[in-house]
C-alpha cells in the first residue's frame, strides 16, 4: 500500500484553510497534516511535519507568499502549489512564484470562495498529485527582471513560411521562456499553447515581451502571424493557424475542452500539420498528460521537424513522453539546447522551404 501524500495548507483565511483541508482529506491518496495562517507558523510546521507538498497563498500577513517561497526554495526546496486570486496583481505575483520554483498554481475566485473552491476540488487535487511527483527546478538567483542576454546573431533571410509551434503545461511557463529568450529578433513566428486559465496569459505575455528580443503577445483572432512575433493562446480559448492567401492568420475561438484542456495543444498542432506542413517546427515541453501527442505525430507525417524536451530537464515528463511514444519527435533534447537546435535547423533549411498555398 502506498503512503498518502502529506500536505500542509498555508493561507491567511480560516475559511480557505478549512475548505482546502476538507478537499484534501476527502481524497484516498492524500491527507492534510497541518494548516498555517502565516509563513512564520508555516516555517515551524514544515520543519516539524516534513510534508510532501504545501499549498501557499500568494498574499499573506507578516511575510508575503513570494518572500516565503523564495526563502523556502533556497533553504529547503519542496513541491509548492500556489493559491492565487483572479486579479491582474495575482497573475503577476503567480508568474513570479513559478519563476522561483513553484510547480503550479490554482486560481481561486475573489468572491464566492466556498462554492468556487468546491468547483476547483478536482483541479486542486490533481495539481497536488502532480507536484508530489514533479522534478523540482532550482530557481535562478536572478532578479525578477532578468539582465539582457548576449545578442543572438540574426538569422538573415529565411522563408517567412516557417512557424515554430510550442506546446506546454506544468512547468511550461518557465520552459517556454527559456526557449523564447534565446531566439533572435528576426526569428520565425512562434505560436504557443500553454495550459493556463483565463486571466493569466495576458500578464504572462507581457512578462515575456519584456524579456525577449521577439515581440510576445496574447493571440487575437484574425490577426496576421508575423516573423519576429510570438503568439500565446489566451487562457480558456483554443488557438490554431489558418491560411489566407499569402498570409498565416491566428484563429482564437471558444469550444469544448480537448483532452480536458482549453486551450489545447492538440488543436494548435493539428492546424500546424494541416496548414503549415513541412514549414512547421514543433516543440513539446514539460507537462502532465498526453495533450498534443497525436497531433504532433500528424505534424511529423506532414513533414515538420519536431523536438521533445528530455525527462531530466522536465518538471513533469508526461507530454514529451507521450509525444516520443507516438513517434512524433525527431530529437529529444535538454531544455537549454532546444532554442539553439531550432536556430541550427532554420539556418540549414534557409531558402529550401516550398510555399504552400
């Protein structure tokens, strides 16, 4: 019999502590072993109880959640699931938490907390389970705004037909950043589906835009997909690519979840196979589950060049593993090598791409 995942809940709201404790204790495979109202109490509780996972509120008294997380990941790294509010401030702080090494986050409603958390129970427990098995990533000791990287050599005249497609989930916000910051300003267009709820992708795009040489934005339905730009699927909506004459267009639409996700990597990658074919480069980054694996194989069958992140550098190896098992990946690489390989591939095929109308 496997032991239960032992969880400590850290939240300044007595109601939230109680609700999260009940949700956790209803699961057969986990138990809430403690609840703390502030980080100073939590610090002693973690030391005494040695939990497998903690849930951590972003905004806390006496020491804010980010400061506590920063110290925790430096002194005693452990799996953390952040509990964030659905506000612009909450989104920005959550992204900083992921940067510091939190595995994932849950967005709690500003009002109707009791009903809202009950609806999120499955999501909360799923993320605790994933966190308990995740590879912890050591956060860089860099400031929130990174120093400019050494300039990347321009790619020069490449076919504007080329598009890079990236799929990611748990651990993917930082993994995608690692790829994008290495791309030169004249890189081909990049289209990204990162599993994220509504309210967070705009802040994420803005954060990346300030760090990257290429322009990064949340995708808008019907806009042209241009070189030197990255387009992120808005939380809660699917992103795909279409062709209109000589142009590629972003298509952003509502719809049913695919593989339980909206946005879904499957939707984006399937459109890449159908519309972009041999001019596509696919990248599958860290994430739980198998979203996008089948469609990435369709991309390969249509002539794309595909890379999957290797297990050692993934927070969660699920999505790359499934893509590899499907025969979708040409190469399996550590995260830090993916951007350089994309650039190398683009240089080697410059001018060789054929236009598909």
